C-alpha cells in the first residue's frame, strides 16, 4: 500500500530522487519542467470537450455515486473506489486507523481468503481476547503472566493463520488479467484501484462490492507489525520523515493536517480490530463512496450491474465531518532538529483549499517557482548561486481538501549554509511580489500545466483518479476541466496580488535540519 495524493497540480511527470523523500513519505511529488509544443497546448480545448462528452454519471438510491468515462481505444477498464475518509477524519488517539483499514481491505471476506470462516471467526475472537489480556499484563509488569500470555498469543495466532488463504483477493484479480491492484491513503481520502480487461466488468462488480459489503479484518496483528515497521523506516529512522512530522505539527495547531497519515507509534500499537471495524462502519457507507470507471465500457451496462451488486448496500447516516478550523497564523513559527543528515531548509505558507477561487493562481505560482530545471528556484539556488544541491516546492501539502501549505525545501550545497539558502529563497519569493512575471514566462508555465493534463488523459487510471477526486473535493468532476480555463485566465497581476498576501512573515513556518555531530 502507498500513502500519496493525486490532484491537478501533480499531473506533471514525476522524478524520483533524494529530494523526493519528502513526497514518498507524504504523498506529493515535485513537478519536472516539460517542453510543450504550441500545437499540443492549443489543441487541449477541443480534446477536453470531447472528453467531457464521454462522461456519464449516476447515483444509486443508497447514495453511492458512479462516474463513467468511455474510452474504446483498447479493451481495458480502470476502476477507482474513492472513500471520502482519510487521516483527518480519525478520532484523537486513534491516528493511523484509516491507513490500517486500507491494509486490511485486501484480506478478503467471509468467502474469500479463508478455508473455514466459522472456525476462523471463533479463533479471531479468541486472539483479540488474548491480545487485550497481554496489554493489561504489560501495564502491570507481571513478567510471568506476560511470558505465559505471549506464548498463548503466538499459539492462537498460528491457529488463525492456518485458516487463511494468503492474498486470495489479489490472486483472483491477477488470474483474471487484472493489473495495478493497489490503494492509497491520504489525509483526505482512501483510494482503491486496479484495471481489468473490459470483459471482466461484472467480476470487478462482484469482487469490489463484496470487499466492502462483507469484509473480514483478518491478520490484524501481522499488519500492525508491518505498519509499525513502515513508520520506523519512513519517519523514525529517516531524518526527512522526522522533520516532516515535526514541521506539520508546528505549522498546524488545530487542524488534523498536523497529524501523520500513517499515525503515531503509540496510537498504532493501541489500535484494536474493533477500532478498525467501528471506523469502517462509520465511514464506509455507500453515501461516502464514489466510484469512477474509465475505459472500454457501456454506461448502461455499468449502471445495470451497479444496481445489482452495489445496490445491496444499505443506507447509512452521514459520517462526521471535520469541524476543526486552523486559526490564522499571527507570527513566524520555527522548528529546528539536529539529526544525522545533510542540512535541509524548509519553508511553508498557509494557502486555501483546492476549491478556492484562487486555486489556479497558487498552482501557477508553485509551477513558476519549482517546476524542475526551468523553474526559478532551480535556476537561482542550484545553478546560479549554487547554494543548494536541490531546490523544489509544491502546492497542496500535506493535502488540499482543506486549507493547507505551499511548501518549499532545499538541500544545502557543501559550500553554503542554511542562512544562504534562506536568503536566496526569500529573494525569489520577494520578486513575485515586486516584479511582474513576463508574459513569455507566464505562458510557459500555463503550457506546462495544460499539457500535463492533456497527457494524463491518455491514462485510464490517472483520469479515473482525477475525476473522482474533483467530484468529491470540489462538488463536480467538471471542475477538473474548468481548471484549465482558470489557469489560462491567470494574469501577472493575479500572481502579485496573491504573492503579497501569502508570502508574509506572519504566515510562514520554517524548518531546519542541522547535521548532528
């Protein structure tokens, strides 16, 4: 499983490098510059119009929504199930439960993944009971009791494992020609996806509907250890991961964006199978699930089958919504860590959510400053001043359903200091406030963003993710295509206006990693 986010500002092709450690951890990847031909950029409007004409949507009586885009170029279909629930929705002291549930969603049902569910069910209940007793014993420090219960736990766990058919769900998918089966957990959502040959539409309907209608959260304790190890590698033993967690906890004081999507170590250890079940029952109702299907399909057949398979879901109450609002920042915040690492410098500024009217302007600013080797940050900090080995940034950190951050970061060069990076970065940001962006540079950035969207339409899976994300986050999948017009309308004056209000000291959070001796 992976923790990442897909949105419009990240349609640009991605690079994998040391700099991307931040993004591998938190779900965003910096955009690389691309050369765009005039023919390619000018052709996007009719292309998008044709794409819109191929989209059909419907909602079942239970509230589950479907978005279908026809693409008959090849006999394949991509499926995306979007649960409108992520790390921000987790109860206090139960962080990581959304990601935990994502792992367990691949473990099967009462019919898939087991050789004898009735016996397995009994053993799983017994295993949960022993686990509770072991936790209680650990609190008392009774060594003899701990030793005895540890042995019992292992024995019962082995018994439970004897009923498990490993990776049964995945094997069914792969045997039928399915590819790219995976899932993503973000602060805002949990997304499940894979692709099938087009003649397997009904098989997907059957498998996906059963997965969330009749799940069994087996192998809970095995996955708990896997997730703890994942956290150890990504955060506790990784200086960038350690800084990201501290940085978010400094930049946000109230909103759940301050918490790591993977969860805190203690919370992960204390989660129970019942916690996961309760979370699932609360947030995985049909009215909180949106599905996109892109590829070689007949929309009428999709709707007919969806009614048969997903129409079985009973209605559920609307799940709780995030109500905490991040208060306006009033002064610069800073966090400095001494770690076994090269020096790194981070700056973050609070910016609005994806559905804000200025969203396109922030996307243009982010691309202008940090879209790879043609960007201002790379050319200034890396090539000209040589104060950084790498300099990047992006909008929508750690996600963008709610007001978030525009983040910039750089690794210092051997002959420079963090102060040198700070000054060079501040200079480039100040230019946005005082010097109008040339029409030529602005058009280049717009071409990059538009062409990246155009290229993304060639991917059924990418298109499916984008459609469903815009549907949930902005209220309509059509806003994905409307964003192209919004980007084209951005002016140099817009950039200056937004830069002057955003890039101010009272809106700034600074992070520094200093090498530990």
